[in-house]
C-alpha cells in the first residue's frame, strides 16, 4: 500500500469509471510487484450513492512473480456531480482514503487489503481494495442464525482496535490528522451552522416518521433538535481512542468466524463505546440484543482489560445509553433521506431497532439529566 508521503509519484486519482483502465491498474499494481502488466479491465458492477463503487475483473498480460488479484473493489467519487460536490464538502470520501493510505497496514482488525489509496488536491479520492467475497468472506445480516456469535466477534474486534489507540500520545503527533468529529468537513462540527445542519436531518425524520413511531422517538428527537450542539459535546466526553464510527452490519464482513470492517469514512478520535452502542442498537435484532447486551458490555470491558485498558462498569453503562442516541440519529437521518443513502427497507429496519433501544434504555431520562448539567 502506498500513500501521498511516498517520494515516488502517485498515479493520478481517477474520477470517472472510464479512468479505471488497464494502464492505470498496471501503474498501481506494479508498485507491489515489478513486471505486473494488466491487459484488460472488465467492469463487473458500478453504482453510486454516497460514494462511487466499482467492482472490476482484471486480466494480465504478465503478472510477474506476484500473487495479484483477479478481482478488486474500487471506491471513487460519486458519479453524480451534485453528490460529488456534497461529498467533497463533508470530506468523508477523502477521509476514508486517507485512513486506508496511512493506517491500512497497521490497523489491528480485519479490513479489506488495501492495494492503493490516495486523495488529490481537489478532494477526489480512490480506494483500491480486496474484493472480500472473492476471498471467501460473507456479509452478515441482522437475522442470520449466528448473529449473536457475530456480535461477540464484533465487540472483541472493536475492543482490540480501541485498546490499541486508547488515549494514545500519537494523537498529538503522527495521528493529529484524525478528526474529533467526523463527517462535518472543516471545523469538525464545532461551528453553529454545522450543528444546525446535523439537527436538520433529525427534524426531517420527525416530520416524516414522528406520527407513526413510539413516543420515545419524538421525545429524543425533540431533545436532539433543540440541543444539537450540547449533545455533540456530550459525545466528546470521556477517554478517547480511534473508532470506526459507522460499524453497522452494512459496513461489515465476516471472514470465517471473525468480524471485519470496511467503509471507514466516519472514523474519529472519540470514546470507544460510541462504536459498541452504534453496532448493538443498530444491527442486532431487538430480542437478541436484549438477551446478549449485558454480556457484550462485560465482554468489551474484559477485552479492553486484556489489552491493558481499564474502564469502570458504571462508565460503560452510562456511555452505552448515551451513544444509543448516536446510533439512533444515524439511523433516522438515513431513513429521512429515502433511498439516496441506503435502501429504504434497511434504513427503516435500523430506525425501528434503534428506537426500541432508546425505550429499553430509558434514554429520555438520561438526556434530560445530562443536558441539565451542560453549561448554557
């Protein structure tokens, strides 16, 4: 894997699917093994939403002595120019390419192998990744028979990731580029107008779904809209680490029995429980979550301790309740966008699961208590 710090000139960042040609792939893959020459590139699938996604099959004139892949998965800027402008502004595509380029070789969790990642001065980006299905992996789903086992593996892997970077001194040095709030572009969500935009997504969800959802939906939604900046500040409190930021099952794969993670566009330096609550409340079916929730939180603490990090059980419980709101905000914001970010059926399922979690965890009480303590 190579990044922008290399002295060797980088291949230019492709913007269109047609830019992903044999010459470009030859240049990229020859950085891993001299003599590799790609003869042809067949686009197996190409679609675009929050990012452009392209699956390709490669044929080689000469593969040298290297084990180079026949299939790859590529992420580039969205195909629609308006969506490209939005993604450039919020910076999430460039952010994912940046973490793959800089940390793809050191992250202690299973991620797709990174063959190439880069960002140009115009915030165009590219990620050339392992096709995990071709590697024999599978994509998990909330109603899989082994969902509880996948949940345990996910929590174990998240604990390993979090322990590695827990309150690390590197955030003041070589990890200073890691954002404290992801998805807000310049300013990191600390500007008033950015808080207003964040609240607007939930306002839209209240308009669309408030009348059909349980009372807790509106109670938490109104509290978030009225106090968006304060809630964002609450989410910053506590010991911090490197988090994935968006670990729902749609951004995961399973390699054998081990959970793996892709779509790292929302990584940040934040409390680790943000990842755990997000996954549990968003992706585990309600009845399963209720049955395994306490065990998963204990497992997380145990795994952190095994890697040298100690955190009090009461802190874990309080943070879990608080970050269930983060999981809910993400789910309802996605649902409010219709099919533009995610298929509506999937978005509604996540919205229903996260809403029930708010009720089970008595989140309105928590928010009222915590917001009362915040400075005005």
